[in-house]
């Protein structure tokens, strides 16, 4: 599914109205009716139910007036609180405001302190609050009366349904612009907006419903929207089909370069995740002194030793060994637990431009690339990078907070500049491609915020490449499967969930995608 930015949505509306001649009031009518239908589906009967509709002066407010009209027609009791004066409402919204005015629906222009009392009382007795304050036309920050209305809505403790997007959530980034309405449900129009899937906005949107408002499909496809929402259907179509007579050689050969003294677990988890994700033959290469440790941990994985430093990290002599290993494998994952010794860092930089097979680059191998991202353009195959916001910050010169403030844009820019697939981890991981295409993942949960889950992701993506998927498809499938395995593991409880629980759930995630 695509997700449209505010600017793209405005353009889609404009083309539908001016090129196709669909009156804006028709789109507004369809939008309002879609919300009323949704209210009907969640509340069963609307008759005698009490609604407060909080409307702004723009078209989002216009949707609110349409909603008010249909609710009243269905016997509901409706109060409309208008943030501003009726006289300041124009266009399609004005047409619908005038209609409900003629219907004698209670419209309260919030102006004086007494009006705020009315807001409080009405919200206290309402069954449902509808947020039609602002939608995609919102700019800047929530301040003044808007902030006060949002506080009143959030404090009421009632069912809150947002129209198009919770007011105060930035449509493109999911940023909370000072304050935002905390909705239980959001009915969004035509296409979802990225901010409904990006945190923290995703948390304020609650359950999401996408409503068709009659815009011709061609208008949407013509926009060539590059934001996508990653869902099971798309993954099902790209997963490799396994023939019944498959043997281990057919399911790919994969090498993992990972681990250092004290960090054997990261290496083992990467290899174990690759195994659970279906790779045929896996070789784990670690510094010589921990080879026996990982060999004991892993029964099905082959191990090999790399030249090491005195402190137990791989040394520069490992470059030739890695190149030889890569030549015998379909894909190489590098980075988990390798440490940051200067010899190791130098070995990584040399290895990634020497190796010819596809690479999945993670953890300390990303650290090695800080200031050296131009090396990525020398990779033979399109590399896959899996930074968390801290690593992304290191690579881009930003703080983790700055990275998280606009995850889509930053991942997209990095993918373009580095000629790489960039997987920016975090709640609803972003997968960005060099051509600007971006996917927002929908699986995963907070229980995954624990050591080792990143190593698991690296192993899963590498396993997908080993099984014949392109790096593009493997990145998408790997991210979705990883999150789904986390969701399956979380059914036993999120607190105390370990990366190894997630890894064990990968086969169930794969089965679920293929068969459910
Ligand atoms: N023809 C269309 O364009 C359609 C638009 N629709 C609805 O209209 C919305 C977009 O409408 P608009 O473009 O009129 O914009 P909005 O109604 O989302 O917001 C614009 C209004 O918000 C005010 N505003 C913006 N930033 C503010 C801030 N920081 N603090 C306080 N007030 C602020 C503006 O002054 C203006 O009054 C969509 O989200 C959707 O709900 C739907 O009715 C479908 C058709
Ligand atoms: K809204």
C-alpha cells in the first residue's frame, strides 16, 4: 500500500477536482460519509448517541460538518465546536457549515471562557469525540486555543475518532507538533499518510481505516508515490518458493563474519537467525580464539577461524580469508560483535570493496564506515546496511534524535548518497532504496528493544539473499519477517523477551506469511 505526503495528497485532490471535474463537495461528502459508516460499525447504533465534533476552519473541519449532518439524520445528538468564527470558514467547508446551520445543529464558536465550559460539559456527557480540527493542511506547531481544545479532547477519556489524521500529528513525519489528539481510531482518506505509521504519530492514530472517497485510481498512480507500507500481502508474493525436492545446496550458501572476544553471542545469533530463515549452508567466520565457543553454541552451522589481533578481534590479515570465504558463498553478512579495534576497522574497509558477493553490513562494520561511506559505491553488488538510529547518526553526523525526527527523509537521502539499501531500524523500521523508494514496516513491537535482535535481522536478510532473492526483496522480506517473528515471540510476554525467542519464532513467521 502507498502512503501519500500532505503535498502529494493536495495534488491528488487538485487533479481529481480540476482535471476530472469531481466537485470538492463530493469528495468532502464521501469523506464525511466514510467516517459516519465507520462510527456506525464501531458503535452499532447512532440514534440517541451523543457526539462532539471539534472542527477547524479548513476542509478537515468541512468533513466534520458533513459528519454532523449525517449523524443528526441518523438520530444522534450532535454539538459542533468550531475553533474560530463561522465567518472565517470558506469554500466547500463553508457550504457544509451553512447546511448544518440551516438544520439548526448546535454550532458553538469557541470564543469566550463560557464556551470552554461548554466544551468541558459536552465532552463529559458525550459518547464519542470527533477530531476534525486540522488534517493535511496543518502547518507549524499547536499553540493557543488549538492546544487547549486538544487537551480537552485528550482529558475527556472518551472514544476519540480522528478525521484523516489526528490533529497535531505531522502528516509526513509522524512528529507531534507540540500536542496532538490521541485517537482510538483514525479514518484516513484515499491513501494513508506516512505519519500514521511513523512514531510517535502512529501511537496517536490508534486503529487505522483507509476510506475510498471516489478519487479515480489513475490520479493516484500518476503521482508515482515513493512511500510504501510494508504488509504481508507484498511479502507473500516475493518469498522464494521451495520445491519439494530441494536440497541444502539449493537453499543457498551464506557466510557470516562476526564476533570477537567477549562478543561470541552476536555471532551465534546472526548465524542461528540465518539458519531459522531457511539458508541452506551457513559458515560462521570468527576470530580464531572464539571459534570453539561458537562451534559449541551452534550445531548446524559450520565454523571457520579468522586471523586475529592480540585482543581477540579480527586483524587485517583476515581480509584475504574473508575474500576467499565470500568467493565460496552467495552472500556475506559482516559486523555483529566484531568490535572496534583499529585493525578490525581497517579490515572491514578493505573487505567490503574486495568481496564480490552481496553484502549485509551491520553493527561495528557500520562503525568502520563512519567517514568512509564513499567506499560503499565501490561494492560490486548493491549492499544492504542495517543501522539503528545511533549508527545512522554516526554515519550521517546527526544525533540519534535528529535521525528519528524524520526517519523517512534521512534513510532515503542516505540510500541515494551511498548507493545502498538502508534499513533504518527502530519502531516501524524504514527500508530505503537508492531510487528514493521507501517502505515503512508494520510488524514488530517494543519487546524487540533488547540486545541481539539486530543481529537476528542481519542473519534473516542474508538468508533471504542466499535463497535467491534480490537484495531489494530480501531487505523487505527480512524486515517484515523479523518483526513478525518478534510479534509471535511477544505473545508469551514482551518483558523479558529475548532475541533468541524471536529467532526461534522465524519459521512460524515464514509459515504464517505463506499460509495465512
Ligand atoms: N478537496 C480536498 O482537498 C479534500 C480535503 N479533505 C479534507 O481536508 C483536509 C485538508 O484540508 P485543508 O487543506 O483545508 O487543510 P486543513 O483543514 O487540514 O487545515 C487548514 C486549516 O488549519 C489551519 N491551521 C493550519 N496550521 C495551523 C496551526 N499550526 N495552528 C492552528 N491552525 C492551523 C489553517 O489556518 C486552516 O484553517 C484533509 O485532511 C481532509 O480531511 C476531504 O474533505 C476530501 C477532499
Ligand atoms: K483531524
